[in-house]
C-alpha cells in the first residue's frame, strides 16, 4: 500500500492511495495561529475514516443493513510542554469519544457487536495509546 499527501502551492492538500486520488481538500482551517490543518485534526480524521471503513466491513460480515452512517470523533486534548525551543506544544489526549449515527432495523446490541469487531481491526484505533480512554455512543435514527 502506498499513500501520499502533496501540499499544493494554493494551499490544497491532495491525498492519494495506491495512485488513486481519494481526497482533494483545502488544509486551511480557522484554528488560532494556524493556516493549516493540525496533526491532531488529521489524526482524528484518520481515526474516523478508519472506523467508517471497518464498520462497513464488519456489518457485511454480520449481514447487517444500515443507511446514513455518520461517525463523529471528539477528544479531550490538553496542550502541554513546548517541543524543544519551538513555539509548538505537545498535545495529550485523555479521552476519545466516538458517536455512531445510522438508520437501521437492528437493535443496539447488534450494532455493539459490529463496533467491537471493527475496533479490533481498525489500524488507526490499534495505534491509539492504551492509556487513552475510549468510549462510543450509538444513535439509531
């Protein structure tokens, strides 16, 4: 697998995977003192994307049908000490909450089964420090 990100002169970021362009978006954001998306925001986006893909894979395994899947990641982040002699600060995550919103006929216990399986093979989730508390919530619409 080969993934690449290229920052264009106009401030847009182009992400490709195995040569296929999968995202073209502006990395400019409105965060204070930042003209670009932060590493933390990119991490949370990667975690959300991984959870979507693994949820889809696990739901197919269990033959669970759903519509309108949305996964929202929220984290408690604290800026800590400065990194060397730069103005950049380390960020510590203490808790990550994931909200799954979807339309389905199945009960929440079946969705829990899918989420638990998916969390075992979401590579980004597996890379999260085990000291960071993770919780999830399910909203069936």
